[in-house]
C-alpha cells in the first residue's frame, strides 16, 4: 500500500509525483491534483517540453474539461511515472499515457485521472495530515517496461474507445 500526503488547497487534493525527464533519464518532482472525477491524466505542455518530450510529433487529440468544450491536447507516453509517499519515498509504477495541454493560466501542473487511479483501491482519509491510501491491484514491483507498453492494452494507457474527458 502507498500512503500519499495530500495538500488541500483551492478545493483540490494535491499530491507529489515524479516523471522521468526524457533528456536525463532521471525522475523530476511534479505536484498534481488527484482527481477521481477526471477520466485522464493531463500535464501542462510546458512542463513536458522542459522534460524533453517532443510535443510537436505527438498525436493530436482533445480532452473534455468540465465547464469548457473540448480543448486541444497531445498524447504523450511518459517513460516513467511515480508516486511519492508520505515519507518522501518514490514508487515507480511504469510508463503512463498522459495528455499535454496548456495549463499556463491555471495554478496547477496537471491532474492524475482515472486512467491511473482505477488501477488502485483508493481510500482518502481526511485529518492531520490528510492522506490517500493506494493499494495496487497489480504487482507494483513489476512495472511494465517502456518498450513493452501497448497503448490500448497496458496499464495506464487508454482503457475505453468512447469519448475522452479530463
């Protein structure tokens, strides 16, 4: 079980995560909103570009955002994603498909959505501190290798053929 520290602010639950920098191969910290109502995981396009992901050649797509019509997005396969637990330990879960969107006008770097959350039994415990307990429904010690990731069949990829919402 992973126990994540939650910062509550602006009606959101923020957690610490890490993504692999495509240039250096090292994990870099990123704070994301944990959103059980978001279908997909989205990350600010500027953050992904700085981390060495080529957004120009990424597949063009779109995501639905509550209160907004579809907005343009780029599909980006992160080489690695990890959650940072309450004690500061990093737990890599493998490659993850995310959507790059311009979030420069907001105050968040991105959102962890159901394409990741659905793979865990999730308990949110409000208190001091507020925590999220994630129990993987898979062997977390055996993440899918990047070169074996299959977009439509692998954990943390696409998991439905119908319209996509973030």
